[in-house]
C-alpha cells in the first residue's frame, strides 16, 4: 500500500514474479525550477482536455477536419513511443524546456522501456505535442526530417513503428519526410 510522502512506483524484486513499492522518500527529492516550462504545462492541459473528449488547438490538424480526441491521443502515444526510443537524439532537446533536459541528463541511461520514468514521459509527451503543434503538414514534415536525419546519422532506425494508425496529416508528413532522409 502506498505511503504518504513515499514513491508508489512498483518495481520488480530479485524473487521471480514478485514486486515491491519503491518507497523512496519524496520529501528529499530535488524539485526543478520549471517556471520556463510552459510547454510541459500546456501539454498536460491538452492531455486532460483530450481525455475529457474535448478538442484542442494543435497546428497540424488545422487544415483538415479535427480528428476525434481519441485519434489525437493515439497520435501522441505513437509519437511519444518513437521519441522515447530516440531519447539520446540531441535534436529532440529543442522541443523540451532546458530545465527538463538538464534533469533528463541525470537519469540512469538504462531503464526498462515498458516503465519510462515520469520525467521521460513528460519529455516524450511534450515533444510529441510540440511536433503536432507544427503550423501545418509541411512544417511537421520538416521537423520529422530533422529528427530522422539526426537519427540516421547515428545508424538507428528512423521510421515510426505503428505509423499506419496515425491520422492522415501526421502519417503523410512522416512518410514524406522518410522518403527524403539522406541515405
């Protein structure tokens, strides 16, 4: 059972199939100064609105009929997973406020992909929302292209897994950017 002031994240133990609460003392945790992190707050607000079934103003959807909030949440989830898999890509950091990038740099490099930290989740969601807030499909294509070029240079896979489920404007920008990545 979670305890007040203690971390409630469940983590596996050495015994096969068992787990325990982290229970780290949260009162001793450093808190970042996020006054300049408006993008994170805006992303959080948009997620809350989408979960409530309300549309949000994101640039890439402006020229097409507004997708259902569930479809936008799926785009965010798919892009966030892609961003998480590319977390070492320095080109991503221009989408995230610097105090958060500084915190992310201090995180352990190896972390199970199925359990991203709250900080990694904030970074990936904020980056996905920033990408989707590109003013139009052409701008999103350009942003995808920059990230894909940076990933291509590192030898990593660049395509978004599950891109078939993306809404048309996002999938279109992705596919056009993928076709132009330097080979």
